[in-house]
C-alpha cells in the first residue's frame, strides 16, 4: 500500500514538473515573439513605410507621373579605342570611364554593342537612362540622356528595376523582416486568449477578401 502511494506521488510530481516545463516553454516563446515583434517592427518601420508609399505611387503612376527630361550631348573620344578591326580589341573600359568622367554618365552599363560602323552603349538606373552611339571611324559620339522625376525613381526602387545588386539585397532583407514581423505577430495573438479568436477571424476575413477580389475581378 505504501509503495503504491509513493508511486502515485512520484507520478503526480512528474506530471507537475512536466506541466511547469511546458508552461515555462510557452512563456519563453511568447516573450521571445513579443521581443522580436517589437524590435523587428521598429527596425523595419522605415522599410515598411517606404514600400507602402511607393506601392501607392506605383499603383497610381498616372497621378504621380513627373516630367520626363531628355537631353542630347555630343563629343569625341580617342578614335583608337573604337576603330580596331578586331572587335575584341575595342577599349570598352576606357570608353565607359571616359563617358562617366566627361559627360557624368551614371547607372550601370547594361549593353555594349559593336557593329561595323558604330558602337552603342546603354546605361540604366532608377529613373535614369543613357544611350550612346559612337562612330567607329571618327570617335565622334552622340549621347541621349533621360531623367525621370523623383517619384519615378522611387517606383523603380520599389520594383528593383535597374537598381543593382546592393539594392536587391535591401529588398530581400526587407521581405525577410516583414515576414518575421508577420509571423511573430501571429504567434503573439495565439497566446492572447481574449483576442485569439477575433484576431484569427479577422486574419481569415482579410485572406478571403483578397481571394474574392482576385476570383471576381482579376481576369
């Protein structure tokens, strides 16, 4: 009889310890999620604001269209850089650096094309474009510059168009941060009993509304 009571007491003690460990684990998860949610939200605040505002300007580009400025410049570079019969000996680096220094060309080089009569170069950047046509026989060139307004620059940054690898990393980091903020917020709502059902209900409603808009109006 005594052994049975001791066994029962030990079992109850193990259950209590297990329950305490589970409760401690749940508290740790809730506290960690709350900490992550708060500080990740603050870190990503500017990023979320940027992509929210530019999402509006991008979706209503006609209302925010700025003036597109196009200018043309002419010049002449060292003909020896471009008149070599062997196209592999065309001094591409020298040509590009000369244009950047002389005409303040910006953006990344997206194309350097060579044919029998001329070389053509294209530079692209957010809200920016430059096309250069070089006469291989004389070294004379014509440069066409396109500059868009500030909103167009922001829209291109939102899309990551012609923005380079560094900005692509910013977009990836932003996506990861916003995903973590969303997931930690979802975890937090699961630990708030009074708000759990209503919070999850509104999440499902939001999902259904998006699906209905897609199903009914997106062709």
